[in-house]
């Protein structure tokens, strides 16, 4: 359960102001069909984070526990720094499709998540915890917590959210986890093996 809750919280915080959340605003304004957009986000996230989680689990099978500790510690510290960098939606992130809101969202979100902060966080979390399904379920729920309101409420919510504060909190969580892992106290804090 810990892997699920940590994954949910970190990704929900990291996703605030992220380019995929901005993409959710844009798709909602373009199509004005919230349910197909939400379903597209859900399926794209499950696919993307499932692959990312599998990669993280695979990495744990390759690295020794000592090497994995350093890989994960540095990865979490890098995520702490990266999360403070603001995202912008690029024109290429918007899928141009004649198949409607669901397919446009599915394609756009899947592609926008490739190499994104939350995908990399999913890889690291899956490598840290030995609970692949809990991590993928948690990161997916975190994405939905951040993006579903964006679809339904749109721009009004974006201007009232203290994005810098939320990102600072998420960065602090990543930094604490990274330091704990590097210091070798990650296991005693419940941060995996």
C-alpha cells in the first residue's frame, strides 16, 4: 500500500502545472467532451506508465543493490531539480486526428508523457518499490487526480493553483527520498529495499 500512496502523491503533485495538465486544458477547450478526454487520459496513462513501470522493474533485475541505491538516489535528486523547471505545451503535443476527442487525447497524452517527469518518476518508483502494479496504479491515479479537474474546470482552476508551491513540495519529497536512499536509510523509512 505504501508504494501506491507514495506514487499517487508524488505524481499528483508533480503533475500540477505539467505540460500534460496544460494539454488537458487545451483538449477540454477544443473538444468540450469531458468524458472521452478523461477516458483517453486514463488509457494513455495506463499504457505509458505500465511500460515505464516495467522498465523500472527490469532495471532492478540488472543492478546490484548497491548500484541500484546510487542510481535511485541520484535519480530522485535529479527529479527534485527537474520538477522545478516549468513546462509548456508544444504544438506537436496536440494530436491532429479526425477520430474525435478520445483518440486525440489518447495519442496526445501517450506521446506527451514520453520522457516526461511523471514517466521518469514512474520508472524510478517502480525500481525503488517491488510492487509494480501498486506503483502503476498509484502514478495513474496521481495523473487522474491532477488532470480530471483540469478537464472539467479548465482555466479557472489553473490560475488559482499555487503551482510554484506545489512543485516545491513535490521537489522536496523527491529530494528527501533521494538523500535517504543515498544515505542508506531508505529501507528504514519504508522506501523499498
